[in-house]
C-alpha cells in the first residue's frame, strides 16, 4: 500500500470528541463489514484517537486560576489579548481565558 | 386634672385624654399575638392591617422602612407576633398598634419565607426538569464560585483533583453570607456567563459549607435563583450538608449534598476512563488480528489453487484448443472465416485472462500490505509463502514467450528511444540499434544498409 495518511484532525479534538470517534471506530471494525485495507486505516485512526485521549488524561494543571471581579469597561485590555494568544491545548473547548494569576 | 362630669369636652380634648390614658395604662412597647386580616400595602409602601383573636380586633400599621426587614410575605390568616407601641391616631380616632417587628408565630420567619419562595418559583416553572441542562461528560474547564475562606473550596478542589486532574480549575471568590451576599453571588454567576466566550468553562460549581438557615440564606434568595436559572453554563449547587436544601439546589442543573460530593458529580474517574481506553485498544488489536487471519487463509487457498500448483496444466487445455482451432481455421479458411477467427481470438483472450502473473502480482501486493502489520511469527509463515511464489514465478518464466529468443529470433530496438523496430523504415542509415538476444544478451550496432520489402496485405 502507499504511505499511511496521518490523522491531523485528531490532534485538535476535545476529549469528548475523541472518545466518541473512538467508540465509532471500534464498532465499525468489530462489525467487520469494511474491506481489509480500510480497516487498516481505521485501526490506525483508532490508535491515534486512543493516544490523543491518553495525552489529555495525562495533563495535570497544578494551579487554580482566579477570575477577578468584573472590570468597569469591557475594553480589549492587554490581559485579554494575552489570553487569546496562549491557546493552550487542554483537551477542552478552544481559545484561552484572560491571564489570571495562580491562587494556590 | 380633676374629673369634672358636668363640664363639656371638645373632641380633641377627649382624644388627648385617651392618648394620655393609653400612655399611662399600657407598656411603652409590647408584643401582640394575633391573626393578620385585611392586609393591604398602600402605594406609599406602608402596610395597614388588623390583628384578630376570637373576640377582638386591633388595628395595625407598619411603615415601609420596618416592612423591609420582614423576610416573609405577611398574608391574611397568618398567625404572627407583632411588636411595637400602641397610640391613638387622632384624625381618625383609631387606636393602632404601630408595628416595627413582625414574626410568624411558631415557625421561624425564614422558614416561612423559604416555603413561600419555593411555592412561588415552582409555580413559575423555575425548578422544572426541562430547564435542567445535562452536565458535560468530560469537563475540562471548571469554574468554582464560593468563599475563599472556609472548607468548601478546599473540599471541592481536592475532590476534583483526586479524580480528574486533567481539568483546569477557575475560582471566583464571593461572600457566601451576610447582607448583599446573594447579589454578589448572582452577579458572579452572570459575569462568568458573560465572559465565557473567552474562558469557555464547561461547568460551574456554586456553593458553601454548612451553617444555620440564617447562614445559608443567601442561597434561598430570589436574585440568585434567577441568576442560576439564566446561566447557560451548567451549574452544580453544593450548599451545606445533606439535610440542607436551598432554592439554589432546586434551581440548579444538579445538586451535590456536600462540596466533596460536588467533585464526584462533576467529573468522571480517571482510572475508569483509562480502563475503557485500554479495552478499546485491546478490541482494536484483536479485531484486526482476526481480519488478517481471515485474509491470510484466503491467500493460502489461492496459492494452493490449481493455477499455481500446475500452471502448465491450467494452460494445457486452452493451449491445445488453440492448436485445434488453428487447424480448423486453416481447413475452413473459405467458410465462416470470421466466425472462427472470433472464436480463436476469444480463446486467446481466455488464456491471457488467466494472467497468472497479474494475479501473482496482486496477491503479492496484498501480501506486502499484510506483512507490515503482522508480527514475527506470522512473517515467517509469509516468507515461506513468498518462497513458494518465487518458485512458481520461475516456472512461469520458463514458459515465457521470450523463450523463443533462444531459437534464434531477436528483438531489435532503437538504442536511443528503446522503441522496438519492426520495419526498416523505423531506422535510418547510421542509426544506433540494440539487438536483444536470448537470456538478455544484447548487441549494439549501427545501420549500414536497409531494404524495405514490397507491400504485403497483412501486418
């Protein structure tokens, strides 16, 4: 066969998405109705999904971030801009929050 | 002043006398137990009502400023304790109790207020199941709204961290008792909702540790109930202990009996989820192995088939048939030539269609694909099969049409283009040509002379 296609969409998935996709893949392969070559691809995808889930599970953020009481004007302050830039991949929904300091 | 029965008094004089008599004859401040009747609030905010028992009625007034401190809603028929002073209101001649404190008799004011609130909000539908949002299965960003002091925050954080450390936690400090606390908490819930496009919290936990009904009162207030109801982020309410139910608990999308319990409800157990992943891993490998076994068996069957065991045998019959038909063609050249020609062509095709080499190549490709994922033991089995393939290939080679080259025929190609040369006109004087002989020997030469044959009818 040709070179294996990577699964780039998996890298961006949330945990919930990955687990759902994984369940689907396992069921499809077990049903046994797909041709062999395709089941090889699906197997690869299943492995990638499992890796992604484990990756997210292994994270362990020690800090707790504080949410300050609301500022007066909702202007685009530097904190919000900083928050947007640090798009941390934590397996949750996408962009980051305002840069809060750690508490304990 | 001496009593004078013969003198005529003015109304005002009598009123004043009554006032004085009241002042002298009654305690300056007293508490009256009675049933509320005719309770009315004027536009001014002041309340006018009467207190009754089975024999008598006493008029009562409560100014707006005093009413504000009353936590429950006074209703007709309610048994209350009203505290204040008695005075005569001269313009109407009414003796009234000026109430500055009102309490339900028996059960506490707070309890009554709580029950009234539950009834009202339930009737509005605020507690209905259809408003309750499902909690996210795997929350990764969790907000906690509670007091920074106290055990609640510690319990919640420890509970979550021990089960699901991959979640990020966000803390919004609020007062959880005292005046204005309910408003503060409600404001915090609304704020977090407003800011959620950036922060993307999956879940909120709102609560506090145990305390008296008074201590927990903020979580019974309407402003907080409405803020929780309006929240688009799912909320777990974790207030007090097992036995304490607050309005916040009823309105929230889920209720935890304690702060620690909130962690259990909010997040899954990492160990459990990890075990599920292990299981999925095992199932995938198992299923694939089964599929590959099946394919291997099919391949083995094909290799064992007649085409490979006895290629000559497979070809023998068609080959013989070709000879046969060729003979008949020669004899019946004049009759039905086209029909026989077609049948000959057909037989040729069927021989070609067996295409053992193509089948072999295909199977080999499949073999290569499968070899990539099988382990060592299986690979050695494949190797054996590969050897068999090679052996068969060699046998096929022996039947190669190129064998004819050994009989003296050769192939001539243009040295530069590699194009096969079949006619003299394909070359010029001095063109370099390569002659392919048997066993891949070749000779290179140049054209010195050529001759083109006379026209012929066939190819």
